[in-house]
C-alpha cells in the first residue's frame, strides 16, 4: 500500500499549460466573440492592451460604475431639495350651454331681474401657479446632501478598489499566460 506522501510528483508539462492558458485568457479577457469583434492579435498582445480590454469589459466594474452614477443622481436629488418647487395647473372646459344662476323671485324683484341669469361663457379656463420654497428644514436637507456626498465618495472608493483588483488579476493572468507559453515551448523542445 502506497502512501500519498510517497507518490511521485508530476514534473512534466502535459496538456495542463495549454488548458491553463485558454482558461486564463477566457476568464480575464472576456468571451472570444467580443475579443474577435475588437480584432485583437493574441500573438502580439501586450500587457497594456490586456489591461485596457479587462477594464473595459469587466462586468463587476461596470456594475460599480453604474452605482457611482446612481450616487451622483442621489446627490443631485438631495441638492434639488433646496431649490424652489414650481407648479402650474390648468383646466379647460367647453360649455354646451352657458351656466345660469337662479335667484328666488323676491331677490330677483329687488334687483330687477326675472328668470335665470346667465353667468360665465362658452369656454372655461382655470389656471393656478404655485411656488414653494423651503425657508427652514431644521438641517434635514443639508444632512441628506451630506449623506449623499458620503455615499458618492464611498462608491468612488469602491470603484477604485474594483479597478485595482481587475488590474491586479489581469497583470497576474497575463504573466501566467506568458509563463505557461514559455513552459509549453520548453516542453515541446525537450520532446
């Protein structure tokens, strides 16, 4: 019975480096279809090209960038609370018959009017404008704005951290691919 401690370790480079190369390229650089759309020659692929491609196509980084845009929108919304609010309401109505007012006979006799009194016109237009301005909010608006600004700062730090992580993994993967390629070349020459 052989123990796992005495098992000979593998020294040869079989199909593993090639599989590693393909796996690393697929994970780091996105899918092959998008890489073909950008017309990349992988034989002369530089580290700078890999970094640009990885930063441009990383889904997690794009999601964090969307969070930054959302935080910017929240800050804009918080600042808008200090602006005056304007409102305009309008209503138009077309009367088939003019509205009339009926007075009791005693009152109509006093004014010298008998029967219905037409009021209004054929068209009715009602409009109202309203302006609201916050004079005092006991610090709620400035606190909301401060919180939104802090959230924007935090999401920008998160974006920077994710971009640094993508950059690091891209550099490591690129150098792993170079190492695997050289190991494959050495192994092929040794055979």
